[in-house]
C-alpha cells in the first residue's frame, strides 16, 4: 500500500514521540520518509533514529519561521518532486501557562501556543499543497482538552480547538485538489511533551480505569489510525476528528 510513497514527518523529538511511532509504521509498510527538527538538540536525537531506517532526509524547520518553512518545501520539491502525505505532530505552550490559572494566560503565551500548535498546520498545508500528489493526505494530532476543560491543559485546549477548526477549513479548501486533512485525537501518552506535567501519572491511571478498553492509549494505537488516514482506505474521509483514546471520550457520567 505504501511502497514508493513519500511522506514528510514533522515533530519527532525522540523514540517516544507519537510522530516516531507513525514513522516506524509507515516505514514498515514500505514508505519513504523525510523528517524535520526544530533545533540542534532535537537534530542530535533525530539523526540516528532516521539513519536507523535508512533515511537521510532530515531538515530544519521551526514552524514559527516562515523562511525555514519556505526552504523546507523548496528542498523537498527539489529532492523528491511530489509527496503523498504530511504528518503534523507539533505543539508547544509556555510551561507557566500550563501551571498557572487559565485566567492569567498572557497575550504572549496565547500567541505562542496558537502559533506553534495551530497556525503551523495552516502554514504547512498551504505549502504542501503545491508538491502533493493527487489523493494526498495530511494528518495532525489533537487532544480532548479542545472540547472539554482538562485540568492544567489551559491555553493548549484553546490552541487545539483552533487546530480542529482549521482541519475542517483546510479540508474544504484543499478538497478541490483532492487533498484530505484529518486529525487524530489521542488519549494521554507519556511522551516528552507530557513529561513534567504535574499529575500526569494520576491522569493516566484514571484514564485506564474509566476508558471502555480499561487501558491507556499506545503510540501503536495512534499509528494504526494514522496509516488509515494516510492510505487510500480512507479516500472518502476528510475534515474528521477521530478519537483514538480507548473510548474514553464516549463514557458518560454515573
Ligand atoms: P513530543 O514532545 O515527542 O512531540 C512534540 C514535537 O513538537 C517535538 O518534536 C518538538 O520538537 C515539536 N515542536 C515544538 N515546537 C516546535 C516548533 N516551533 N517548530 C517545530 N517543531 C516544534 O510529544 P508528542 O506527545 O509526541 O506530541 C506530538 C503531538 O501529539 C502534539 O501535537 C501533541 O499535542 C499531540 N498529542 C499528544 C498527546 C500525549 O498525551 N502525548 C495526546 C494527544 C495529542
Ligand atoms: O498536547 C499535549 C502536550 C502539550 C504541551 C506540553 C508541554 C510541556 C512542556 C505543550 N507545551 C508544553 N510546554 C512545555 O514547556 N498533550 C496532549 C499532552 C498533555 O499535556 C497536558 C495534558 C496532556 C494530556 C498538560 C496538562 C494536562 C494534560
């Protein structure tokens, strides 16, 4: 299904990253991959991982930087020609805005979270369009905190709400080119982005207790859904937010 298909993966920080789980699954199915890093520290972790799957397309991209975004897509266009899909797996907020009261969110903190975690999908999709093959697919990662208030998720919840809405507008816009855009809303997973969040362990425990499948969500669960959205098996699906959370979000009260 994925033999000779080319995918751009944004957001691998280490071997625990959701984006890395998706990349491994794509590689196992015969896909060719390109990766991006935000800074040198991440580049050092990413290069050996990429080399491990015979991938040398490892390029810089801070999604807050329009020039780096332009260079990224120019270089991919030159080296690969067309691509078949993009995995957007990026989020960031100032730690203070996750720790402090939501009503104390600063204007700068709001701008940072929305820029990195929501606008970046628009910036990436707008540039990817020009080098996407017919039937291409873009996916992003979101979280239930966009729809419900989750303790401490705060401004990230607002950013994810903007991201999910952007998925619907991008799906409508890029649908004209037969490019699909979907989001996977994953249950909590212990990754770098979840480390140092106070009470995350307790959140995981409560989740496993109350989810219909009585366990936590794994990166492999997310990768399975990602492969569906990136393949022609989902050719008629766009603008969707799909919960890969062991059924947690469907459970009612009482
Ligand atoms: P992660 O820390 O492995 O990945 C986050 C990535 O964002 C990192 O690679 C980091 O380098 C990148 N990033 C941050 N700022 C950037 C910038 N300015 N430019 C480019 N890249 C930047 O953590 P993860 O849990 O794999 O997160 C990936 C996605 O999954 C995020 O969108 C996150 O919100 C989402 N998600 C995570 C969980 C969870 O519980 N871990 C649940 C649902 C959704
Ligand atoms: O989207 C996320 C993580 C988002 C995130 C995490 C950090 C921690 C370190 C964004 N920015 C930062 N900035 C930092 O400096 N998730 C879905 C994982 C997550 O984060 C939470 C969660 C869950 C789940 C924060 C509070 C409550 C629940």
